[in-house]
C-alpha cells in the first residue's frame, strides 16, 4: 500500500490506477513478475510518494474549501463553533448552529474495534496472466478462512502491524487502501491488490540513499512473496457517539493569564445532516445513549466544541470516493505537480502533460476558476466541482454558507 506521512482521502494507489501506473512499480517493486516496460516507466521510491501525497492533499483541501464539504468522509475533532453572539435566542437549547463542513454523517469520534489480529494474507494468481504474478491478496483468519463481518462493508479497515514496521497499531498512515469487501451474513471476504502489502521496512531505502553506492538500484525490490507481509490487523471503523459536544462558558483566569472554561457535555440534535445544522443540548452518557440533562447555566455557552464525521458519501458499491470527485482530485493534483516525480509510463506521462497544458485562449469559464490555475486539468476539475456544489438557500430565514 503506497503510504505517506500526509494522509489523503483518495488512496495513492487509486491515483496510480487512474493514471495507468503499474501497482508494482508504484509500490517499489519490479523484477521478472513485474518487469519495467521501457520508455519513461520506472520504479517509485518513498520520496516520490511523499511528494505526491502532499500535492494531492492540497488538491483535496482546495476542492473542499470551495464546496464546503470534503470529497470523502473524514473525522473532524475539536471544532470550535462560536455561540454566545448577538442574536442567539434566549431559549438557546433550541438554537441551531452549523458545522464548518457539510454532508455530516454522524456526530462523534472515530472508533476502531479490532476484528482480527494477525489475519493471514494469502497471495494467489487469479487472472492467469503470463507473468504468473500473484496479483490478489486474500485476507482471513487462517489460509483465507472467513472473517466475522463488520456491520457494513465500508466499515472495514486493514492495517499493517507494528511487528512489520508500522509505528502504531491502527495508525492511519499505515492503513492498506483500497480493499474490496464482500459481506455474506455474519462473515466477510476481504481482498486487495497484492502489491499493496510490501513489507514496510523496504520503503525506508530511497533512490537518494543509493545514488552514490555501487548498487544504485538497491532500493528497488523484486516482486516475490518474501517481500510482502503475511499478516495484517483487521478492524471495524465506526462512530463513537458518546457526548460528541462540549459546551463552554466563561471561566476563571489566574494571574499568569491561564484561563479555564466551565464546561458541560452535550449531544447534537441534528436538524439538517446535509447542511450541518444541529442543536447542542446538554446530555450525559449512560453507556448506551446520550440522556438529556439540565443545563449548568441559563445563559448561552460562549462556544461549542463538536466532533463529527463529514464528507461526500462514499460509493455504496465500492466504498470508494465518488468517481467524479476521484477524477477531480486526480486532475487538480496533476495541475499542481510541476513535474512527474518518477515512475510515469508513457500513457501516464501523456495524461499528466495534458492536465498541465494551459487553457489557450483563456475562456471566461477558465478565468472564473478560484484556484489561479489555468490549465486543462484544473478546468476539468472545476467543471466537476461546480456541478457538485450545493445550492444556496435558507432555513428559518438563515442563509447557508
């Protein structure tokens, strides 16, 4: 799984797939089962993947800033919403406020529940390609025995183990994406592209590390099962809904200027999931659900701290980002990349070059783009983003951002 310190919503391997880049070469593998195709085809190292991830994150942020929602679901923690402002109704327990990001999926924090530690990974050649590469990873309890299912296919998350080089258990930087999940009653079947399972320690060696050595290609690894992990950890990702809101009132400041707010836990009574409107109501957690509670003070809180998951809904069939938004992220990423970092085969390089071409003559539509990027890739991303933007409107006389 191509990973980076910068975690993107679109998996890096999906970018490689859309661009027509070999999954093996993208994940630092080559050899008899994954030969280089000539031309500008080459192997990626971790430095190149880090550069791509940073650029892709910028593209996702630019798209989200315009739309008001992220192109896929993500957890937002500790967001502060001003509350005690002029115009807040006196019966503030019924007053609406809104989250910064729209398309709210749930109010709460991320909860990862271990479903299977040290799940066995088996690699098989199911497409009978002439290179006889084992392209499919099958994940199970023992020799691809079945796994007990999560509630939904999109809840399944697979991670590299600490024993294999991940820095922490269930570390988002070490999640293996994308995967395919088939739930059949109480069991599930998880598969993925085999080249995503490269031993993490192999990625630490880069092209720059070997530039002045006798073996300048030592950082490249042969595609063989000995260079792939044999076990992974499988989790279910859900939303933990215990008092996702914290109410903050003015507190006391001591002489050095350290201030502490008076706080109370609360829940979010959602009034508009798509637009992110909710009513913060004092509540306590009884271990199962949020229970209504009396407010600590009669005056409105100074601010509300809220945790939630929001973003454009995933494709229900593939559990991936909506295909239109995937394309927008890829096109805008290419527009931001000043040069291909490495590993582009001829077809992928042509795609990158087309996305980098200036719009000439500059049309009124292109001139209206908010990103100051007047290239074909940015323009195509802009057309998708405009199509998916929310309309303006109001609820109870209030206008939406």
